[in-house]
C-alpha cells in the first residue's frame, strides 16, 4: 500500500507539470493558435483544468492510500504536511478556476504547487508511527484545516504575483522591481534546493557526526548534503567527510538545529546560483521576461480573484490554525496558548491577513497595494513552513 501511495504521488506530480505547460500555452495565443485567440485560450485552458483535476484525483488517491498504510492521517511530519499543503493549493485553484475561468492563475498557481510538492520530497518520506503528542483526533482536524486555509491563501499570492508582473514598470530599476525579483529568487531557491538534495541523494552522499546535545546526551546526526554548518564540537563518524566549515550558533537549540540551518543555507546559496544562471540566459530580470506574456491579462479580474481567495481562506485558516489549535493545546498541554514559535507565527499570519482585509475594505487598498500584501502574506506562510520548522526549536519541532 505504501508503494502504491508513492506511485500515485509521482503520477500526480507529472500530471501537474503537464497541466502547467498547457496553461502556459494558453497564454501564447498568437504563436500557437489555429483559430482566434479567445478560442485558443478557452481550449487550452480547459485542457489545463482537466489535467489539473486528474492530477488532483491521483494525489487524493496518494493521500487515502498512505492514510490506510499508516493508520493515521498523513499530516504528521514535514513530508506529509507539505504534500498535503500542495494538494490544498491545487484544490483551491480548481475551485477558483471553476468560478473565474482564468488561465493566467493556472500559469502561476500550478507551478507554485509543483514547487511545494517537490520541496516535500527532500524530507524523509518513510511511514512512521505517531509519537504520543500526535495521537489525537485533533491532528487531522487542526492540521488539515490549517493547511487548506493556507492553500486557499496561496492562490491570492499567485494572483498578486500576476498583477505585479503585469503592472510593475520593468523598464527601470526601482524598489518594486527589486522586491519582485526577490520573490522570484525565493521561488527559485526552493527549486535549487530540491535539485541539490536529489542530486546528492542520487550520488549516495552521507555524513554522520556525533556530538553532545543540550541535554548532555551523546547524539548522532546524518547529513545527506555536504556539511557547511555542523553541530557544535561534533566529531566525524562515518560516510563522506566534508567540513563542517562552521559550527551552528550556540543559541540554536535542538539535536538537529545545525542540520536544519545547513539545509537553509544550501537553499539560499543554490538559489543564488540558479537565479543568476537564469538571468544570464534571459539577459533581463525574470519579471521583465514574463511581462510580455501577460499583456492581455484582465487586471480587475486578477485583483478580484486575489481578494476572494483571502476572503475565503482567512476564515478557514482562523478555524484550523487558531481555534482548533487552541482546543488541542488545551487538551494536550493544559493551556490554550504558550507562545511556542509555531503558535506565534500562526498568530502573525492571522494578524497580517486580518490587516489585509481591513486595509482592503476600509481603506480602499486595491490593485498594486493589495497585490503586494498578498505576496507578503504568502512569504510569511512559507517562513512558517520552512524557517520556523527548520531553524527554530519548539514544541512543534517533531514536525
């Protein structure tokens, strides 16, 4: 059953990739069309939607079969949560597309979902029994609802990114072009790390180090990519010896803190290299290269989609990430709130989107201002998923 589950996930990934290509073709009307541009867009858009739906069904099959194989909801670690987050994004996109029929959202939303699912592949995917802290029905209630809310909010990011690429003046350097390229770099960094991690995995790289953790216990940790940052006062045990070049800061707690920071540094360095390779090939900013393909995009429609995604996603996120989370915290730790890093970042995310809705509805922040808020909101979500999980230790570190 576990092997079937993995196969279904792989199939869904490649179908999503095909759907992304089909949506991209739908924008290239004059180069690919055999009839008028509107008919061309409708035909290819319908094909992208059908492929995305088929891919979603395969990923849903992965989720169900893994649940059966594990005996619990497959959202208990970073691999499972991240794949579910990607599936939630696709589900949200399918609902949005069914309403608005916007191909351009598919051009951006489907690749982002692909990146998220690919990122999940760098984490251990073995099925493991639940630790005592997770043996509760609130696991599937809290985590799935929170991830669904984040998946819907991610569609606002895709729409906001479309709006900004279309509207930001790419003819000259400015703060807007700089920050738009920073967003592109962030996405590329995720892709770069996936490539790096899978490459070293294929090469069979492994290094094991031994050190004394904060609890004065002898601990070993295995690196599957070269060790730029290692545990403090660690000694090499076995495998491919490389580094560590520096030791993790003393303020970082947890037995895998250095390992997680090493992951983050590799992602940033790999992203920097890949970003400049792409820039050299394009000979222009990535946003500037994408802008001509969006010349016929309906800005008002994209702005509407961005707002609706937040209006729907915010209450779902509130229910899952705050209300259900606090109920479970009371049952598990006898308190509703404890300022754990994950709890703090969930609150930051909630406050940000609450501010978004306030500024949009009360202050009239539409268009470019609203798009920037949607992009920043998704960055906060990804910081919670990546940086908080990989660097900051807390009660949720088992994830």
